[in-house]
């Protein structure tokens, strides 16, 4: 059965909850659309977090990021929503989301959101 986009981030138990270690996930294939023009926007998304009790299950992360493909979203908003959803699902000790957008109209944009 083929996969489909999902806004659900699944988590699993952290195998080393007593240790601070960093998890970094990156994809150069993130897409959404401009909410004003409907044109596609492309970004590399980097998610870095220090887990507490849970880690993000990677296939659910892939399907979650895919769910933005047809959605209109400003760069700043989508970056912060990804961080908010990661924090809500996994409650990491700290987390950072960076979106590095391809040039549009001569402007290169990089947005960084972090917690705490």
C-alpha cells in the first residue's frame, strides 16, 4: 500500500534517555506553495534536537514534511510550525529547525526557529 502525507509525527522511546545527544535530520526536498501566488517554494529543511524521553520516527517525519507540498505557507510560518509540532510530539530538551529556501525573486531566505 502506498504511503500518503500525514500531519502526525510519531515518536518512539529514546534508547538513551539519560544521555544528551543530538539528532539531525535533513532533507533537500521540502516543498510548499506561496500563499499569495500559488507558485512552488523549495527548501532544505534541517531539524536538530536533543531528545528527552522520545525520538521522532523517521518515516512519520518524511510523511509529515510531505504534507506541506500543496499547502500555502510563508517561509517564517512553516518553519515555526515544524518546530511547534516537533516539540508537541517529542518534547525534546532543545530543538532547532532551519529552512534554507531556494532563491525567489532574487532573494535568498534562511529561517531559523529554536527552543527553548
